[in-house]
């Protein structure tokens, strides 16, 4: 049996492997407006996922880009907007409750609507920078 002191502990002495509620996305979305950006991010040690709650002000956008390595899930928790996929000329509407899969290699852009847009993103955690051997050239 492993002693509690040998287990990685997070906030309030909880173990990294202990299930718990992390935040209230509805409360974050209903908070008074602030500049857009990340309102919350998953920061627990030992995690295999990254997650964020992001707010875009009305009309703000995430410019078109392609994530080559990671699939991303997006859950709209407040507001609405448009999702550009690069596959059609017409962007897809985003509304509260929409769950979107953004597969790696797929182009995407997001534009917040008149009420702004608050959403959760979840994806596999990127490995940290590592020191390795230099490839022979």
C-alpha cells in the first residue's frame, strides 16, 4: 500500500487521481464582461488532458488555422457565433449547447456573435519541451 505522502497531491491535499468538480462554466459565462480570453484552464498535475474555458467578445475571432497534431472538442456554454471549416463557403452556426469535434488536420476558425461566445475546449495534453539528441545533419 502506498502512503498518502508518496502520492502527488493537488489543491487542498487531494490526489491527482481523485475525481472532483473543477469549475462552474455557467458562472464563468455569466460573470460580468471582461476582455476576451481564457477564463479558466485545467492545471492539475499528472493530467493527460488540457482544457480551457474561453470567452470571445462580440465580433472577436479565432483566425483560420489548422491544428496538425491534436483533435479538439469544443462545447459552447454561452452565446453563439460561427464555425468556419474550410470545407464550404458557408460557416456553420454555433449556439449554446453545441458540441463540436475539430479533428487534427482540419482547418477551423471561430467568430463570436452579437452576444459574444463562451466555450470549453478539451484536447490531449501537449508534451512539454524536452532536451533530446540533435539529429545528424
